[in-house]
C-alpha cells in the first residue's frame, strides 16, 4: 500500500479493556483477553487499538482514577501481559494507543497520600490545596470541586469526583513526573496516546470565580474560563510532541474538554498534537444535512489547524450509535452511518462492539455504577449503558466470561454476537468488514477530496470522493422509502452494494429504502 501512515490512513479501534474479554475468570476483561482476540481484530482490519485505562485503580471512575500510571492493575494482568500484547499486536501490524489520564490521579495514588499527610511534606504542593473554598468552581459529575480533607486540614480541588484530585501542573516536579510516564510507555513500545481532558491541566493562578450563565446542572451554569485552558498548556503540548518525535511515527490525539474552534487551533498542528476529536459529528441527529454541517465544519477547521480530521460515532462516555439511531434490532440505519464513517476523508474511530451493532444495556437504579448516573438518575443514567461486555457468542455471558460479568451482557446477545454475524453474509459485522477492506485498498476513499452533492433530496446523503485517478460517489438513503438520486454524468460502476450488480448507465437511479451504494469511475485528471 502506497504511503500508508497508520494513524491517518488506518482505522483506530477503542477497547474498554474491562469489557472486552475475560481470560482469568474474574468477571472483568483483561490484557490477555485482548491478545486472545487479536486475530479477530486483524481480520476486521483495524490498524490500531486505543486501550482505555488498565492501570491500577480503585474504580471510583472505572480506571480514570489511576493509582499508578506505570503499572497494570492485577485484575487486568501484569506488565508482562502488556509486553505480550504489544509484541503480538505489532506482529500483526496493529499499533497500540494508550489512554493517558494526566490531569488527575486517584486519591489512593502515593503522591496524594503523601501530599494529604500534612502541609510540609515534599509533595505538599503537588495538588491544589486551599485553607478555605476560594471560588465557585463545580465538579463535572456534581457537587463542589473543593473537598475538605480532615487529615491535612485543608480543601483540595477536583474537576471530577472527589476521589480524583487534580495535580498542580505548575510544579516542575509534577510536570517532569508526567513526562516520565510518556517516556515509560514509549520505551515499552507504545505507538501513541489519547490524552484525557488535557486542556484542563492548568487552572487560573488566582483561582478566580467563573462567570455564571444559564444551564441545567451547576457545572453547566458557568462559563469555564478560569478552571480550564490555562495558557501554560501550549508549552506542555510542545514538550510532549518533542518527546513523541524522538520515536518514529508516534501519535497523540487530544480529548479537548469543551472543544471550540479557537481551542482546536491553539492545541493542534505542527509541534503540538497530531489530532483532535470533534464531537459535533457524534452528536448529529439522523439527518443528512446535520451530518453535512458537522463534516463541513470539521473539514474547514482541520484544514485551518493543519491536522488530518478523524470521525467518531461512539466511545465509553456516550450512548452507542445503534442506541441513538437504530429502530429496535434493525441494523438498516446502523449500516448507513457505519458506511458514512468508513467513507469519510478522516481517520475512522470504532468503539468495541460497534461493528456488530451493539446496543446500550439499561440498568435499574440499584445496578448503576457510574458516578454521574448515581448522582443524577433518572435525568442522567450514567455511562454504564455503553460499557457492557463484548458479545462474542451465544454462550453464557455472551462468551465474554465464565463468571458473572461486572456489568450484564445485553439481553440480545443470543442473536447479536460475533459468531452469529460471522456466519451471516448480510450481518452488520460482514458489512463493516467489507467496507474496511475496501477503504484499506482504496486510496481515494482514504484521502480523496470530500465534495458534498447538494442537489439531492433531503433524506439522501450523497457525496463524492475525488482521488487522482478515480471518482467515488457515496449514496446513503437515510429514509425507509425509495428515493431518486440524480447522478453526475459518467459511466459509473458499482464499487460497493449489498444488493445490486453491474454498471449504472442512467442519469438517475432509484435508491432502495436505507440503501448504501458506492459507485466509482476512473478519471484522467482531477475534477474531470
Ligand atoms: O471525559 C471527560 C468528559 O468530557 C466527560 O467527563 C463527559 O463530561 C462525561 O462523560 C459526560 O457524561 C474523560 C473520560 O473520557 C471520562 O471517561 C472520564 O470520566 C473523565 O475524563 C475523567 O477522567
């Protein structure tokens, strides 16, 4: 494959390790479980795995509260298991991206235990301590962002739950310790990082009050101008980038908290992060014009920021796309948006189970684990729904574990699982595999210019991908009715279809309900 750069031309697959595959029978997925499923992932055609945290954690925020950044929680395995996973992945051409949570640590992290002990210890200022609550700052998951610590006799700041104290990034020793975390994993062969809420590392030095505004929850009733986006972040990103650049083809993608155009421009591009997420696409309604708007915006913004765009429909914090868009167990709509994701000019991110159209589980109040769900149920049921066990087959617990899993498998697992879908040519999984394979062999799909076709009915999404010697037309009928699509004049041949064959010689075609159709034509020069 010509000029294939893994994070730009490949597909990145996010794994929530505790829910992927359990090999040691503790009801939690583990690193050996990922290694055991690498052949499945290689067959699916993914190029990199982004692993959500597997570090030691007391689970106040299910791994995003870390008590040691440079080890593996014994429930998930060991560093030796990690090395095996890296080696076995690399052997299959699959890269490894780690989730780096550097803004905060667990309150059980030795740094915090030392810092809270008294006001004079060597790490006394590694966190943000105050005698009194200094301002109106709120925590994301509910309640004040300042909690009183009896042992130390002071308040500490936490953007998330109180078990996740924020580090004082202004302290050079903290900064150095965190850069050493990067180096530790790079030396172990890691290919890249996803930076968790990186733009909240620096808070206002004077700890000023945020201005207030209208919003539903207390956190949303503030303009977050003082608790996030401190100006010092730029130099941290530059330092991280220079460390990454000491190694070949390394990569960092940032989860920008409250992303805006200005922030994307500020934190990404040459000398800073390689990529950013833009969640407008993820939050789009099931309407072509809404998706177009999100895509157009991201196309323009990523060009201005000089980064390659990526597209995400799903992650461990949001309801799954099948839950948001599909009707019941029907995969028609799920296929439409999967086809869109895999034919974009931008790196597609997949979240485990998306390829088989997994739906969110629903839990009773007493079963909820996630902190925001516990706090805000029933208005916000938390994020457990999208974190249920991967559905491998129809055996007990969806083949995920021989033990009762930490969250129940979705009741649809007897029908909706990997094994069943591998045997069914018309399944969501086969559909996804075919489109991934097509994308990988087709440079125009990966890199070609994206040109929306405007003259189409509002329920049909149609766009061109324009390469050096090929033009591809993608037609997605969002409607459950037949729709007519006017084609640009050319002798189109079918590049991908589940139900058509042959060439298309007319200027107009009737799309079947919820049809996905890719046509292609060779061109001698661009824009011919
Ligand atoms: O998420 C930050 C973030 O934006 C979310 O907390 C978001 O506000 C929430 O999911 C909406 O329900 C990152 C991680 O992705 C998330 O899992 C962690 O809980 C959080 O940081 C703290 O590390």
